[in-house]
C-alpha cells in the first residue's frame, strides 16, 4: 500500500497542476472578458440628450449669457442726443409644457431688468411660434424673426441660435413721444450677443470668473414686459449669482 501511495502521488500532483493551470486560464479568460466589457462601455454611444433634439427644440432650456448693448437713435433734426450703453444679459427658450416654451431675453443695462422681453409660444413642427400683437418665430435652423405693432410701438426682432451662440437684435420705434422725452420716430436698439458655454467651461462656485463670464446660474421671479403682445408677466428669469 505504501507503494501505491507513492506511485499515485505524481498523478495527484499532475492533476492538481492541471486544475491550477485551468484556474489560471479561467482567471485570464475572465479578466479578458471584463476588459472587453469595460472597453465596450467606453465605446458605446451615450443615450440621446435633450440637446440632441432637432429643430427649435434643440435650443430649449439652455441658458445663454453675455453682453447686451443698447442704442438710442433720435430722428434727424431732433434736439435729443444719441447714446449707447452696455450691460449683461441672459436668454432662454424656457420650456413651460410638453409643447410650449417662453422666449426670454433679459438685459441689465443701466438698471436691473431694463432691457428684458418675453414671448409665450409653442412648438409647431420643427419650429417655434409665439407672440400675439407681434408674431415671433424660430425656424428649424435657429433663425429668429418677427415684426409688428404693439401698444403704439413698431417692433421687430431678428437673430439666430447657432450652436451654443445666440445673436439677437430687438428694435422699437415709438409712434409717439416717450415719457423719457424722446420724440416720435426715435429708434431703440437692443443687441444680445450671448453664449451657452460647454459644461467644462462653466466652472463652479458663485460669482463671476476673472474674465467676466458667469460661473453659476440661478433663477429669480421678475416682472418682464411681454412686448410681443400682452402685459407684464411674472416669470422665472435666469441670472448670474453675484
């Protein structure tokens, strides 16, 4: 019997070696499978985001921020003097329902909220339509257009959403002298040159960055004139936290 034990020992050791080798091979196979799985996770496209939407919806709920310029151009021969100012502003095509959105242009030039406009509207096909007295549209390619008369003021808006940029110009020409003493026919221009920076460029924390860009957006309820038809509306306005 001792001889049997001695003869069987090499066989047991060989079998154990094969089992160990099998375990190593299995371990390597599992590691290889996990590596492939990890690689597939890295290379699989992420699910569609809101910004992957098509048409005007692609610009919804993005907060654009930047510079607002205001110009006052009295008619020729007037005693009033032209002037211009610059300030900060934000804009948003703010979702208010499944198929509705509010176009907000917020400007702070000389005073808080003194160059702000709003228009209620809805998505129609690939575009957006809003305003009442002054119809405003946003085409599928991001172009903004509208003109008309509201409350005795001839108004127009033109501009475009382009990628993460928004460039819009609002012009108002009163048909009577203004309370500020400007004569009939004075042209008021408000240009919004804004951008929605990519997430990596937005930074963190409150206040403004050293380059003047906005680090954090907060919302406040404010009265905004609906100059494209209607009266003042209390709306949630995006602004930089100071």
